[in-house]
C-alpha cells in the first residue's frame, strides 16, 4: 500500500483564506502590469526628441530614449575651441601687472622706499625665579613660579612644557622659550 504525503489541506478554512489572498495578489499584480501610466511613477529623462507621425494627425515630438551615439553632436563639441583670457592656469607664478604707486609715475620709487614692518619681539618669559636648592652629590635645582604654580627643575629640564632651563647661577637662571626660540636670564627675586 502506497503512503500519500500530507499536503496540509486538512484545515479547509485556512485553505480558503490562502486561495483568496493569492487571487487578490494576482489581480493587483496583473492590474499594475497591464495598466497604462496611471499608477506608474513618471520619471523625467532628458532625451533627444524625434518627430513621430500618427495616421491622420500632425507631427508630434516625443522624447526619444535611443542610446545610440550621435556623432554629429560629438564632432560639434570636439570642434569647440577654448578662447580664454590668455592667462595660463597651469603655471606656478602667474604674470600679474604691478600697480603704479598712487596711480601715477613709476613703481620703482615705491619699491625702493617700502620697508617691511619690524618683527615684533618675542613675548617675555613670565616665570619668576625665587630660589634654588642643592643636596651634596646632586645637581642644583631651581624654584620657579608662574602665577600660583610652582615648578622645581634642574639644568636641561623642561618646565611647563615650554621652557627649558639652560643655566643656573647664584644670581639668576637662563631660560629658553622653546616655542619662540627666545632666551632670557631671570634674576633671583626676593619675597
């Protein structure tokens, strides 16, 4: 005796609902497929127009979606010559006309009298040297303050990530500002 596999048709209510849903989907699918442009979205595609003659009507222009290569348009674009202002945009130093001094006379006189502005002096180092300490067998250390901050450093060390201690003497300390390449000797201050 042959065994017949179950197809899942035992529940008649589920089979009827499934059949109705499949028929509705087929109906809407066929309607969208065979309907005109009523429900289809419109896409604007710029294309060349070609005249189309309908029987019994005048010539109507319809957009053409033909992907063929238009050699006449290609030849027209290739024959276009660039006529610019004469300036070569591919050179490093463009030739720019120099203006005359005050609009009159020669520019040589103005170039001879022009002096660049003086370089401003580097900012002063705002650390205060108020003492030093040394233990036998160790190098000298200095006490420096900036506002409420106090730093202890020896020769060659960096203070506040900016200043390097160059030389320590009993009367003062030579400090180099590493950002501005500026060296100053700060005297010992009392109080």
